């Protein structure tokens, strides 16, 4: 897999309702914080618990990647995408 395919695979895993809860635990750095729509930060374990306990997703998918940019430094990239979700 090339770098772009690897990133798309990660985005697909994040969008997958069965993998989303554990995504950041498995892929984020130890100092990672997810900023919720309320503006409150939550760490990877807290995100996993929130998704597992509080949210039920019927469907989720990446519908469009608007921009994909790789920088010279290893592991640096920028991407913007649209995600479609159905919650129960």
C-alpha cells in the first residue's frame, strides 16, 4: 500500500461503526485529545468509552475526500473529508 492508500484505510477504519470506538486507542499518540462538538477534550480511552456506552451508530462512511496533502516530514499529512452517519 502506498501512503495515500494507508491514510484512506485509516479513515475507513475510523468511519466504521464496529472499529470507531477503539480507533484512537489503537492509532493515536499517548497525548492525543479528541475535541468534542461541545469543545470539551477527551482522551482516547474516554472516546472509546463514550462511543461504546453512549452512541449507537447504524451506518457511517467516508463520502468524499476534499483535500489530501503530504508534507516533507515523515508522517505529516493534511486531509479534509465528509463523513455520513446514521445514529439510532
